């Protein structure tokens, strides 16, 4: 390789920076969508324990929370949401962008199947790391639906993690890790792969170019695909992580037991209960995360590496 070729060699964003950008993008997005996460979790738990008509719609739930618990209740569990992004999203997006770069040859990105595989691998790693924060988030957002004498009243994510460890044991922090990792495989295979594929397709049409509008459209397509694919796994994960042990016996034996009881007691459509808050949470979160991530990568390429127009996802 000559000196001219060395000068033309494309510089890459360091791996540690990718991890930092991934987590930061997810945390910024969470600040906007935390109320939707709370609504989604409450809706997924609303049919549990025979309370089939606890909340008719997401809008009904929203009005009930604001009226009975106050507006700021919608941000309950924000510290856990941020911790989840700092662990889960940092890991999954960092690993995905790193693997994506490894599998891209001469600037040509990997195919859809390869992207899905990379997304699944990144998702599993991120889910395992982020499960403790996920458990804290589910419990904190669900606390308000319980009678006063049954509420856990965690003060913050750190208080939640410490009390769970002290009162229920270390392994409880990874309760629901299997369905969480399963959900992550579905979410990331759908989300990351569909985002990359949608973005690639939109660029090929010739009508769209690298920029925020392209990132927005690709993210909305990705969010819709991901919501439809992942909701049944997500509701199983939510109920397992929120369950209590009664007389030494847990409410559910595992994710299949959760799904079986939902189908039996609440019907097949209950597997997509909370679809709209889930999508309106996942859609904007996907949009904001990828927009923030793309802007961070773009700024790093432009101002640090002194090069532009480098595709990152």
C-alpha cells in the first residue's frame, strides 16, 4: 500500500466511543418516552389477577394516573430507565455497530439475514447486562397500581437494586433474564436489521439522502416491525419480573406458563395488550435513539476524524 492509499484509508470511530454513543443516545431518548414506558408496563399488567377491566384503553389508564397519582407519576422509574439504557443500550448498540463494521467489506454492508443475526447477538449480550435495571424499571413503574400496603416504594434505581439484593437475593436481579434475552433477540433482530434495511432501501430509491429525515423514516418503519414481532415475548417478561412469591411459590413457572395463562384467561389479543403505548414508546424511542446516534457519529467523523459522509448503520 502506497502513501496515497494510506491517506485515502477510511478512519473508523473507536469501539469504546461507539459504546458511549450508543448508551448516550438511548438515555437521551428515554428522557422523552419514559411516560409511555410506564403506560405500556401498566397495561401489560392490567389483566393480571382477574382484573380484566382494570383499564379499558391506554388513554383511560393515562387519565386515571394523572387524576389519582399526579402528572409527575408518569416519570416514575426514570432513574431505572436511564440505568437500563446505560447498560442495555450501551452494550447492544456498541456491539452491533462493531460487528456491523467487521462484516462490511469494502464499504458494502452485510445482507438482511446477517444484520438480523448481528442484532440477535448484540441483543442477547445487552439484555443480560441490563436485566437488573429492567427488573427495577418494571417494579417501579408498576408500583402505583398496587394497594398502598403492598407497594415497594423504591426511592431510586439504586435503592431498588440494593433492596432486591438484600431482601430477595442476588439471582432475583436476573429474574426473567431468559425471556428478557429472548425478547432482546426478537427486538434487535427486527429493530436493528429493519432499520439498516429500511435506510438502505430508502437511499436506493434516490429520493432520500443521509440526514435526519431519512433516519426518521427508517426508524418509524423499524419501530412498527419491532412492535408487532416482540410484544408477546415482552408481556411474558414484564409479568415475570413483576411477580411476587406467595407461600414460597412464584406466580409463574416461566414464560410459557405466562403465555398459556394469558391465552386461557384473557384471550389471544391480550398478547398485544398495550400495543399503542408500546409502539408510541418504541417508535419515538427508536427514532430518537438512532437520530441521536447518527448525529453523534456524524459529528465525530466530521470534527474528530475530519471526514464526512461515512455510513454508520
